[in-house]
């Protein structure tokens, strides 16, 4: 239930894997030349960084004849609103183990989760018991299926080796953008939840551009947790590509000056409105807007004329905050 044999040989070949464009922001303040990689345009309701991970994860599930999966995450998780769409398409049944209580308000991603899944397939786990959620999910799957050998546990954010090859395609797609545009991005800015997408892209890109500066905004987790995750994903990378040496990739960690993960302040919502009205960008206030704020503040403090690329990974958090946004934009 924890690892699919042969995962490192399975390449992402799904038709839903897409190349995405880099959009210039010509009116960005200062001398930096800022571009936005539009991962949000990959598909409706499925953020681009998630879609990349699923591009290799789902072939792995199909190759192992998986019939049922347990998914783990928060009640408003982008991951839990996205992956069931593709699993249902593939004919794989899902059980979702959600952090919180069933009385939570159905807005944003939780509304999508409830739309996509029968009520009896949603299992609520209190915050007090959350540290043992994987054990609870395994026990449930063993007790309630007749084919335990065809069940699989997918952790939060699909942070797992089976998703590695798909997540790595982001690095290659950035280089495709550069080739088409005739530019080189000295800096890349990307947000981090579990860290899987950021780390995978960084490791894939490093042998090609070891001098590129990756800036990773930790919206969730601590520096110690990220570095532990980095070593884990690096070990998967070395297992899949034993001939590629990874020494010391260049990256800097940034921490949004916010009270806690998921907290949406008036300042964040006002920035989301500004991004829409100025650049036509609809950005998730949980992740994307805070990424923008970190990048903007850093470029103000450290002026540069470099080409800078921000990864707009999408996400549905904006729609979960529309009531508050409406109060700010109505006359």
C-alpha cells in the first residue's frame, strides 16, 4: 500500500499533461523583468503543479491494477478537490480522510470535494487524532475491502515517489519557455506546501542550470521540515536517475510574514484584488498571493534587472473567500 514496484521506470504519458506559457508583466515596478508561468491554465479545478504530479502517479496506479485509494488531506485541500476528478475518470474508487469536522462550511474546495464524492466516502479525522491518520486509513481499507492488495494510500499532497517524474516536468517546461522566448530566468519563485513540486523541479533543472537561483516560499511547514523533505525527494531522484549527480542546488527559503498557514488577512485579499485588476491574474490567497507578496517585497529590497519567473500554480482558495472579497469590492 506504500510503494508501487517499478515506479521509477514509468514515464508521464497522459494526455492531460500540458505545456504552459510564460506571461510577461511589463508594468511591474522596478527594473526586474518579471514573468509568470501560467500553471493555473492547465485545467479547470486542477492546479497545474498537481496535474504534473498526477501525470506519473496515475500510470503507476494503473500499472499496479489499483482499484481503490485512500486520500489524505485538509478539508479545503487543492489536492483532494483535484485528484478524485482524474481517479473517477480512470475508474479508481476513492476514500477521503479529511482533517476537521463534518460540520465545516461547504465553500471553496470543500464544496468541490462534497460534489465529487459520496458522503459515505468522506471520513473525518479530528485534529487531535491527525498524527495517526495514515494508520486509521490503512486499517479502514483493510477492513472494508475484499482486495487489500489492490488498495493504495496516497499521502497529503501526493508527496510520493510515484509522482516524481511528473513533478519534474516543470523544470523542463521552464527551459522550453526560455528557448521560445529567447530569455534566461536568473531567478525562479515558487511556493511550497509539502515541497514536492518545488524540490522535484529544482532537482531536475539543476544539472542544466546550476547557477539559477530558486526562491521557495514556505507557506506551510518549517525550515527543518522542508530540508528533511528535500533529502527524501532527493533520495527518490537518485533512485530513479542513479547516473545524475546532485551536489548543492542553489535555493533560498522565504517565510511569509503571516500568523499561521491558511490565515487570510484583509491585506492578502486586497492584494488578490489588485492582481486581478492590474495583471488579470486570479491567484489563490492561501498560496499564490503570499508568494507574490514575498517576491514583490524581495525585489523592492534587492533591486535587480534580472529576468524573474514566478510559478503561478493555481488553486481554488480564491473561491472559498468570495464573501470577504465581495465586501471589499462592492461600493
